[in-house]
């Protein structure tokens, strides 16, 4: 029993060391990625420095740090960095609840977010998307689960009401939501799109 106890204590210590190392690594990764994106905003004259001094923004940074600490994939950490930096952009979507957005994104896996972005890009390429929506994607045997999670996160919906008219696609078709549009606009603040547009113009 003494040997077993010593083994458990060693395992606990090793696990604690691993967790501590991962937390610090993720925190530093989030900090580096956010700083790089904020630098983009500053260089293009779109950084709202007043946001960086706002206690509410500090609370958002703390929330993102806690969320990043739980992640095992850098893709999710990069998303948190994009949300943080985007929130400090002068061109950020108006009245955006960044804290609610972060909380929702933290419950989606990196795979689900990857599929969501793929759906978003495909949806916007459809010529008649507003009227017809997009057919259910083929994401394998767990497609229904993924769609349910994305609907729960308010990224996609089977029906959308927009403007003076009501649009509803065929049964089973999906639309991207206003929340998803605003999320992508936030991410696009520092993903290189603005720089590309400046070059092309």
C-alpha cells in the first residue's frame, strides 16, 4: 500500500507539473497572438486605445485567459486572440457582447469551429443563399450533432428573419446568423483581410 501511495503521489505531482506548464504555455501563446493582432491594428490606425484601458476589457482578457488555459489546440487560442484584438478595433461591430461570444465559443470544439467556418464560407458563395439557405452539409456520421451544437451557439439556424420580408428556405436548409456574421467581422479585423483590401485598392 505504501508503494501504491507513493506511486499515486508521484502521479499527482507529475500531473500538477504538466497542468501548470500547459497553463503557462497557453497563457503566453494567447498573449503573443493577441499582441501580434493588436500590432496590426496599431499599424493600420484602427486601434482604439481607450478600449485597452477599460476595466470591462480587462475582464474579457481574464475570461479569454481562463478559456485558453483549457485548450489543447492552438486554433482555439488563436480564435480567442482574434476576438480580443477585434474588440479593440475602431471598426468592431457595434454593441457586440464579447463576453457572451467568448463563453459560447469556449464550448465548441476546434473541429466544430473549423466546420462552422467552412459552412460560413460555402454559404456566402451561394448565389441564392438568402432565399434558399444552404443544404445540410455532409460532415460524416456525427453531422447532426455538429449542426445541433452550432445551432445552440447561434451560428446557424434553419430559418432567419431579416429586414421587412421573412425568408425561409426548404425544410432542412440552414442559414448563417447575424451573430455568426458579427463574429466573422470581428475576426476579420486582424486576419489580414484589411491589409489585402488596402493593397488591392
